[in-house]
C-alpha cells in the first residue's frame, strides 16, 4: 500500500501575470509525494467562494486526497502573487487573513493525524493563532514523521519564535541557505558554519535528520552520526518555484522506505532539479524522469553510484 503523506498548513493559488496554479508549500509537497508514488493528502482550508471551488477541483485533478480540506466561512481562499526574475527565481506576495489562517481541529484532521505516515508543515500557516493551535495539536497527536520545512518569506522575531516553538515537535528539519543564515542569527550562532549549525540543531532538538538545501549546488544532510554533502544536478532552470517542495517530498518517500542517506540525497536533488526545468510549483513528471536526471552525463564517466555503503535514512 502507498505511504500516506499529509501537507498541513496553507493551500492557495499561485497567481502569475498570465495564469494561476494551485500552491502553498505543504500542498505542493502532497502533490509531489503523489507524483513519487505516495498518497498525497492536502490538509488545509479554503473559502466558501468560487476561488475555493476551483482550487478544490484543481487539487482533485492533481490526484491528491482533499478530504481534510475544510471550508472556512467568511474568509477568502488564499492567494500569492508570484513574479519571476530573469534567473527564474520567484518573488512572492501573500494575501493575509485567509481561509488557511483559520484552520479548526476537525474530525478529518484528527483522523489524518492517526493515519498519516508523514506530515509536512512550515511557518506560514502558523502566522495566525487559530491555525498555529491546530497545526501544533496535529503535531502533538500524530505518530507520523513530522517534517518541518520552515519556508519563511522574510524573517522577523515572530517567525524565529514560531521556529523555536515548532522544533521540539519536529523529526526532520529542512532549511535553505537564507533560512539557515537568518536562524543562525536568531539563535545567536552567527559564528557557526552551516554544517556545525545543523549538527547542533540535530543534537539540541533530538531531530532524526536535518537537511540544508543549497539550490543548484545540491544539499547537506546530517542525522547526528552521518554528515554528508550531496552535489546537485546541473539543469537549465526556468522556474525554481516548488524545487524545495519536490525535494522535501522526495526526502519523505525515501526516508519512509529506509533508503541509505547518500542515495536519498541524490534522489532529492534529482527531484528538485527536474522541477526547476518546468514552469509552476507542481509540474507534471514521472518517477522515471526523476531517476533519469543526470544519467546521460554520468554514463561513460566510469563513476557509477552503486555499491556505496552508508546508513539508512530511517535508521541513521
Ligand atoms: P527552496 O526551494 O526550499 O528555497 P532550494 O532552492 O535550495 O530550496 O532548492 C531545493 C533543491 O532543489 C536543491 O537542493 C536542489 O537539489 C534543487 N534545485 C534547486 N534549484 C536548482 C537548480 N537551479 N538546478 C538544479 N537543482 C536545483
């Protein structure tokens, strides 16, 4: 049976100048998890509006389970305006006081907390006390692997406080370079290297794994015992929105099946790289396409990747 991966927090429309796409990092992780062979479940809220109806249809069309999406009265469905710069890097402007800010602890969420194998969540939906309370209840109740992709847009003391309060409810932490730098400052660890900072977080919060994504350069992984760098795969990037979400979904499916750390790192980088080559946060792709990323350049180099020894992600 497929593993069940819940994306808990925001679901919204990513609005580009000429089109709109379903988005919200946790929802994107659910869609990517589905592409990678898991059951993806979106746990969030939408308005009782036409925009919410359309979003529900779009998500169903993407193959994710929408049973844990609640309709929130008197609040609009969330939106984010996305602008891409010349390098394909996205800039975001998120609407406030939306449906996903007011998530209630519903029977559907309680049931999902018992049946999910993993849950991905972040900081954005925790900006309002209503959703913050509900998300933390889920994280306290569940036995699922709790994967925290902090994913902040602009950093202030309020975000730092959310991160500090959420880390004790976290099994796996994912940061990008900007987030690592902001958090090092916030935690007063400005003198530490990325690597040492990650190791400290693993120890202090008893994390099973911490991952630092480095954009096109790949990622660094630390499980407290193994610490390794996994190089990225060069691709022609057109839109890096959703790379981190694909990367997190890949992490989750490989963690749950006990894949060794090095192999998992390569798979995660491949999923991120493939997503960078296509428009939108949740482009269509197959698991075979992910596995093929970088294969043409590797063939003939004599540097096969099989047979390396490393510990499993799950077992450390
Ligand atoms: P986030 O999207 O969360 O800010 P990153 O930008 O670090 O995170 O991207 C996540 C992962 O996606 C990277 O670790 C890498 O594997 C892959 N990735 C991102 N951008 C590129 C790129 N331009 N080329 C190749 N891989 C990329």
